[in-house]
C-alpha cells in the first residue's frame, strides 16, 4: 500500500505556483525583504493584530507581535502580521458592541482571503476578543489566542483603584457630595498608568480568562500583566506553538467543542466573570456549530461558588490575581467539575495544564470548600417581562434585593434617564425598580453598557448604594449591583419591556428565576395597540446591523453570520 499523499499547505495554493499567479503572490511580498526560501512550503502564520492608538488597551500590540514572530521563526514558520478593525471600548460611539460583528467579518475575510496556514489572534480590549474568535471560527484554520494582559494596579493616594469599578464608585461619591470633582479628575492619570486592559475582572479580563478556559491559548494567558516580561515570553511560546499546530492540523473546531464551552462557563462562575461573556460565548458557539443556550449558563454555573476576590465582585485587581497563582490556580480548585477530554491548543486539557498550579494568596484565590462567595454564575430569569430570558449576576448583586417587589420608574431611553435622574422632584425611592428601555441590540443600536444606571442623588444621600435596575442593555464587566440585563425580546423588538409604565409593579425573584410584570394580559394587549416599532436606519452598517441582529439570548450575532464558510476560496485574484 502506498503512503497517503501529504496534504499540501493552504498557503502553497498562492506561493507554490510556478506560473504568473505565483509570481504575483511572491514577488510583491518580497518587496518587504523576504528571501526566497520563506516561500518553500513552510507554515505561513498570520498574526491578526488589533493594535490601534484609539484602542489604548491594545496600544502595546505591535511590540507583542514581534515576540510572536520570534517564536514563529524559531519553529520554522514564516510570520506575516496584518491589521483588522480594532474596537476601543472607551472611545467608540455609540458603543463598541455595535461593531463586534463587523470586526468579526473583517477578521473572517482577512484570514480566508490570504495565504495563511495558521493564525495567532492578538486580543485585548473587550470586543477585540470575541470579534477575533468569531471571525476565526467561521474559517476553521489552526488558531491560537494571545491576550495582551491587564494594566498594573491603579494607585491613587495610597489606595488601589480599579478600572471602571473605581470610576463608578468615585462618580457616585461625587454625586453624593462625598468627593470633590477636582479630586475625581486628579485620579485619572493614577488609575491607568501602564499598557494593558482594565485591571478589574471586567469584560476584557473575563474574556482573556475565557480564551484560556476554552483552551484557545497557552496556560497563564489570562492574568500575566501586560508589562510583565512573562507576557512577552508567552507571546514567543505562542508563536512556536502555532507552527506545531499547523503541522499537527490542530484546527480551531477541535478545540472549541461543547465540552470546552462547558468548562469556560464553569470557570466564568468561579472567577465572578462579566455578564458580557454570556453574549460573546453564545455568539462564538453559533459560529463553530456548538449548541449553547442561555439556560446552559444557568444550570452549568448554578452550583458553583465564586473563588476570586477581585473587583467588581470583590477587592483585589488582576495583578494580585496573577501573583496569587492566576487562572491555573482557579482551574485546579474546580478541576473535579471540568471536562478532562477537552483538549487545548497545546494538546492537553486545562485540567492537565493546571495540575501543578499553586495558590500563593488565599485571600485572593479562595479554596473551593471555603469560597469567597457562595452564589456565583449567571442566573437566567424568565417571566412575562423577559419571555426569552434576562440575566443577573448574583455575585455582584445585593443579597437582600434578590427577592424584591417594587414600583417601576420608567426611562424610555438613556437620554430620558440622564434628563430625569438628578431631578429632586423625580418620584423615586430605594424600593422602586428602575426600568430602562430601548438600549438593546436594535434599540440603541448595539446594546450599550448602560444597564448599570447610577442611582438618584436623593437615594445616594441616604447611604444606599444599590437598587434593582432592569433593562435590555448590557453593563460593563466592571460594574456591580442588582442589575437585570439583556432582557429579551428587547423593547425595540416589541418585547413586553416596551409596555412597562410608571407605577407598574414588578417582581424579581432570583432564586425562583422569575421576572414578572404585574399587569394583566388584557391591559398589556391594550397598551400594545399604541406601541410603534422604531424605524430602521436609512443606510450603511447601522441598517445592516439593525435589520439582521439577533436578540441577546442568541448572542446578538447577525443572522447571516451564524455558522462557518471554511477556508477555501477557489477563484484567483487576477
Ligand atoms: Fe479596554 Fe477596559 S476599556 S479593556
């Protein structure tokens, strides 16, 4: 029997041709000074870079890419770096989330259309992680992730201050008259003082943890600080490993299995991760063909405790997390609950990768049998106010408010909220439930992080720091409170949320997973007659997005982007 024919590398369909087309593909690339032998059939590794000065959290990525290249060359590959749309959470209007799917299309087509055998994804600021994973998943090449790492701890007047969480706390202190505006402004340059992403367990660090828990990166990816030399070392090792993955044909679908997603959901509970992970992982699963629902988040994370004492659920910051042992120490604590058959990019499971992990600070990383908080995970609520579900993060909520009946104070839009919230005549007290509409995927558009509505000053002055808030929005992963998010269907899609009026009574019961608007069906039907769907935007990306975006419980991907198209492009470019 003859040996099976060796699979030709994908990149050789461009560079291996001894004809006019091959000339064009090689010759123009050689203008950058590459010698002939780099086109000899060795793995071509694309480095998908989200560097941008307008995405400050990824501002160090050009340097990081150089370390990836070192590793690729060492292992016998040929690295070619390319830029993709970069989404800066703090700058982009109306919200970076509006462009997650657009960036994923850029990533998908950039990978598919180019002579690449394997790809390294450089990810940092919130949406730059899911957009790259989603795009790469729809192509299906060997893929490895590398996160940029978090900033050093913020330091202000002798205290640690955390990204986002510190901003929300201090701005509330200003509104309550406990801090001056000058003091608040003075903290700006103290909070963010190094390269990297937000150093709380916000969305960026949650998603970096998800990358590691899904098995899409080498161990320790989640928590090494951005400026720590060990982040560069990880970059170099990542470069070496992707070349091996190409040689092994270890494609992304072999890593992103149902078991990998289940592991990630459990890890998210144990770290008290951001609610945004729910939406991003459901969208990613849709791309790779794994069935994953909102209810999976509830039942898989339900019995897990939160082990990590990090802001916004706790006290410490990402730098402390790394020094305490990082994500492998968490994984080791819950390894009995994880799938060992889910293989990561290094060919071993996250359980095997974490066997020797140690914890060096039990106040930061708690043991499974002596957790930081008993209730973790994501609770999925249902009822007439959220027929397709809504979520709440118990570890960031106030226990006394987890069962609450209150009078609705309704804001039709976020502008309506801003106009009214500081008005002393607003009829509201701490027992009311704040309801915000029209901030979902279609309504904002883009599902903004505005669900953590600041409290009215007259409530804050009583020393009260939390109230029940309900919306179809998301909230920053750095935020906290008894905040019900992602109500689906959203108001702009005609959900019952659109029909809530001031004075209606709402019942929240997290233990029973219930969210109920205490208004009769007849009355809701009457109100619906007067409801009008908002008009679709006139043109451009906004129109494509609003016309095709799925609801939050389906991951807010575009309907026509779900699934994959593979890596084959048959037609030549010239
Ligand atoms: Fe970029 Fe938080 S704003 S990670």
